[in-house]
C-alpha cells in the first residue's frame, strides 16, 4: 500500500466520515489522489470503505491503530525493562524482519508489531494473511541462556502465555498441540517459532504471533476471532497483556524449561482424552486417544500399541459415529 493510502487508512480507522476535500487539505494533494488512494485501500486490503456523497469516506468497521506509547503503558515493570517495542505500518513479515535482526546483533527483547504484513508466514510453509486492524501480528526476538537442543517444549510454552492473556480477557480458549489457540473449536491464533544462531551456543529465537480479533478476511481454513464471543479489547492493551505474559513465560522457560509449565499447558489442552488422528507429511496417519504431553513437549497418544509419543504431526479430532 502506498504511504498516502496508509495515512488515509489510519485517519479513517476512527470509523467517522472524512471528506475528500478535508483529506486533500490535510495531506497536501488533490481530491483525485485521495480518491485513488481510497480505492487502493479497498483493492489491496479487502477493507470496505464507504463513500457517501456530501459526507466523504468512512470505514465499515473502526479499529484502534497500534501505538507504541499505549503499548508501553500497558507493560508491567519487568516486561518494560526487557522489551523494546516497535510498530511498523507495513512489512513483509515481522518474523522475517526480526530473523534478520537476530543475525545482525539485534537486541534481546525486541518486539515488532505490524499493521500490515505483505508476506506473513505460517507454520509448514503456509501463508498468514489478515486484513489491517482485524487482529494482531507481531514477533519477539528472545535470546535464551539455553542452547537449541534445550528448547524442546518452547512452542507449547508460548501457547501458555497466549492462553493466559486470552482467558483473562474473558475468552474460553483452548490449545491444540503443539500450539494453535482455539476458540469454539476453530483456530483463533497461531504461533511461528524460528531459531537463529549456533547449534551449541545460547539460542536466539523469533516468536511470531498472529491473532484474530475480528474476521480476518478470506483464509483457507475455518477460523475464529474474539469478536464472535463478544470480546472487543483495545488492540494496544491486548498486545501489552500478551507481551507481559510472554515475558513471564519465556523467563520461566529459560530458567526451568517446559516442565515448569506442563501442568498449566495440560489445563488448556483442548483435546485431552479425545479421540484424535495424527497425520504426517510422510507415512500413515495414527489413530488414538490424546493423553497429554511429555516434559519435552511431545504429544502422548494412546494407540493400539500402547502409549506412544510424537514430536511432529497435525492433530485432528475424530468424531466417533
Ligand atoms: C501458524 O501457522 O499457525 C503460525 C502463524 C504465525 C503468524 C505470525 S503473524 C506475525 C509473525 N510474522 C509472520 O510472518 N508470521 C508470524
């Protein structure tokens, strides 16, 4: 999106009417340019912008723009001392950006949130797309004392952090192994963890989170959002709450590992004692009953062969006839 279109989007985010003439005056350009930029917003983001003769332009749905000062104001002391928060209008992917920073000496605790990602990435090479204002997309660069081989269970630990904040916000979320956040059986948030650095030295990790507040626009799987259960938090306040919980959980994980968070994870596990099918990129699917997770984060499934543990695979719930 062009910088002008972005500036207009930020102005329209208040959900009020803004006339073409007033915006042309504000941005020092012609009304035709304003009209073209508004068209660009609709075409590039899928956001509905109403145009009413005599009144101007208005978004179908208002949203709160991300603001570093407001996010910082919501951070607890310890998180505030560790985290350096930045907000970008538009980037390819907050994970991609922080992975580059991780390789070039970027600070421990660097947080990058973006209003728009043009190449948002999901797990297993999938895309992650979201209309502006419909959710939160952010990443955190965390430099652990641990080595890469001591990070097992980290992705589950991050799920615990998100579930803590979202439960406090009033959403009855659950976790799907390894770390999708579910609301009413559909995915509401996803986590992408990428490792950087030497295998034997202290590990640096970029943790990316994408979370739906309202319907995210066209996506290739059923999704959930907080608004569907009547929860419409301030984006800045929720991001701060998530960062507080992430800070606490990552610090705890660095000191004690996943073992310290395992019981809490099991309390959020949406499929405990449910019949599940585990599918893999190669090989036959496995049927069984989900029984829990091991201290290294591996999924425990009771199959006909007994209790088996799995380090990879996609879980789906089997509905018994
Ligand atoms: C998943 O597939 O469930 C993981 C989705 C992770 C998406 C987030 S959005 C912020 C960060 N930047 C990215 O490109 N991906 C993650």
